C-alpha cells in the first residue's frame, strides 16, 4: 500500500509541475523541453552506460571486486528509467543519477549504507576486505594474511617431478 501511495503522490507532483511549466512558458515549449530532456537523457545513458561497462570489464580483468561499477550500473539504470518517464521532476532525478559528479555522491551514500547494513563477518574463515576472519575469535576479528596453495603431496608430487626436465 505505501508504494501505491508514493506512486500516486509522484504522479500528482509530475502533473502539477507540467501544468505550472506549461502555464509559464506555453504548451509547445513545454513539449520541446520534455523532448530535449529525453534526448539528453538517452545520450547520457548511452555514454555513461558504456563507460561503466568498460570499467566493469577492466575490474574483472584485473580481478578487482567491481563494487563501484555495479553501484554505478544500478544508478545508471535507475536514471534511465526516470528519464523515460514523462515529467520534469523525474527528468531532474534521472539526470542526478546519470551525471558523474552527482552519481558519485549517490554511490558513496549507497555503498556506505550497504556496508552499515551488512554484518562484518559472513562465515568463519571468510574473506573480509582483503583479510581473513579468524576462525577462533568470536568478535569477527580480521587477521592480515595471504592465501597460499597447499604443497603438492603423494602421487601428484611424483608426477610433477617426472614432467619437469
């Protein structure tokens, strides 16, 4: 029920702003502004979406967690949806999500909120922010360390020795 109420209020606000702008500058300029905002939004959506996709590919190539890129992708998708909706309020909110400086502010806030909502430890011995959670500690203490492969033993060691010149 609250979502329906929010959508109803948003629709009323959009119509009120459209009527106010139409009264102030006329019907044709209002339609022109809506079309111009849609074109600018589509251009920004394409540019920022491809830029974020390249950054995501680079993060995957370098085996770095793509937290920033995923958050940007979510914000760009939300901005694209808002730009498609007719109205000036949704266009302004969409531009806020699509423009890099304001998107960076939203991304930081979104990641900070997600990190506060996430428990510090997912599982004993799990990796958290580059450290390994101590299995014996009950407080989720992070211990700096490095994961190494176990030594080759048994038949595998003999096979490895035979294959080397």
